[in-house]
C-alpha cells in the first residue's frame, strides 16, 4: 500500500498513535494548519491523502482553503464518521463476530465515501458541494457517473451508504430532506462470472512462473474452499490442525465458524510456503516478505491476470446506455462462485454446499450456483426423455 503523506506513527504507552505533522511547504499554503493525532491508522491515512490533494490544488492556483466548510458534503461525512451510528457498526460487529468485524464493516463504508468524494458533476468535487445544493437532479447524475465509470453495482452500494450519511445528518439537524432516498435504485442481476478449469490451472502456473507462488495458492484455495479472498488472504498456519488436517477459521464478513478439510492439492501447494518468525500468516508478498494488504493483493492479481491474458467476459443481462453488451474482467472473488457451482453440478446437496460456503440460508446459494445449459441437460437426462423416431 502507498504510504500516506505527512503521517508518522508514534508509540503512546502500549499503543500506537498516528500523528500528522505539516511540512514547511504545507504550512506556507495553509498557515492555520496544526499537528493532528489519530488513534486509527486508516483515518490518519485518509487525512494525509486529503491534505496532499488540497496542497496539489493550492500549488496549481494558490486559492484553495484547507478549512472545511461546515455546510459541505465533506463536513457531513466527517460528522457521520464521528457519530454513534458509525461507531455502532464496529461495536455490533465486534460483539457478533470478533475484533476483525470492526475494521471490515467500517472499511467498506469508508472506501465507498472516499471513492465518491472527488467525483465532479459540474465545477466542484462532490466533497466540496454544499449539502443544500445536492438535490434530486444532482444525485441522479452522480449515480449515472459512477455507473458509467465503474459499474451500476458500485453506484448502488455507494448510494446506500450516502443515504445512511444523509439520514444521520437529518437526525442531527444538519440537512433537510434526503435526496438519496428519492432515487429508486435499479434491481441488478446477480453477477454470474465464472472461471474455467483451464483458466484456473493456467493462472496458477503463470503465477508460479512469475515467482508468485502465494497468488497461485490463493487462487486454488479460493476455488477449492469456496471462500472470499479476504478469508484466504489472511489464513494462518494455526488455522490448520496438524493432526486432522482440517482447517478451522471464522469468516470475516459473517463471523461464521468454518471447518473444511484441506485437500491433497492444497497440501502440495502449502509446501511452497515457509513459516516466518515475524507472523503466522501463510501468505506473504514475495517482494517484501510481509503479509498481503487488500490493496496489494488486488493490484498483484490484476497485474498477473493481465500478463496471463485472463479474458473479459460478458455480464448477463447488462447493457450500456446504447444497448451494447457490457463486459467485465474476471475477479479473484469469482472463484468462490465457480467452486460452489462446480460442487452443485457434481451433486452436492444444499446442506453440503452451505457447510462449504458458509451461507446461512440455502436460498442465498442461488447467487453463487450459476445455472445454465449443463443443469438443463442434466435435468432432461434424469427425466429420461424419449422421442419417437
């Protein structure tokens, strides 16, 4: 992950705090700026990158102010992040799932807000807009911008977070009305992107050839364990029982306790990885020897996928504004769906599938077990259809 500017970690008793110390050039641009201290690294990094963006803008025209207008979207987002609503996301996750749920839930919200903040609809970034000027017509254009720039799914998720932010502002008397609640978000088809077995094997081989055994093993484990990349990326040696060869871990998103037998092929791959004295994580980025961050994992995967030539695939029932078919790159997360679909096709029961994927409701498997020509052919074969000749 890129190091945030101006941020310096400091020991404070038994904990680490993160201090932002303005440089001389930053103080020249914004004389009123003072040192700031954060208990949370992510919040400190966000502030560091924000200061860098403001300084770059100031360098360009010398007119930017570092002070946040209390009527702006940026101020409303800061207000939301200091609210009990936001804090309780972490507290509830902590009680229900353990410490990891705290960072997972809040990181998701922060990522959506950070992505939308610099979007410009008109002359100002969204973060600099006055809240009173964010009306229904504006938010419709904002949704379309995100949908065109990334995806309709991203736009929908972002708007759900912004609706919560505006609701909190309304309760605090900072906004009047909620334009995001007026937008009827389109119901989007479930993602049905799948890997082929040749693509899985080919990518694993390519990763090994490029010297990234860690990514090759992660690809195999995401597929065979049918788990999200975050649960595989953060896997530890301690999660695997040396006597029974059964892996036990808790899903980061749901808190579900999982128990999955380690397959022979995964066991063979694990021989490529050495235990380290610094931590117990199985996977480390080969260039640094440190455990993967989410950002580093995603960037390396995309680099290797491009080098291997992993193709773009059509998105089912998704078309652009001109009616043309929309396409997507294949994601590491699509291996979970691929594994669940293959398990379903070889005859696994719903009970077996939920034990493998961690879904609480078998109906949710419909999102993952992609149905198509293979299923319909199998159905007709089992029916034993006969036709007169």
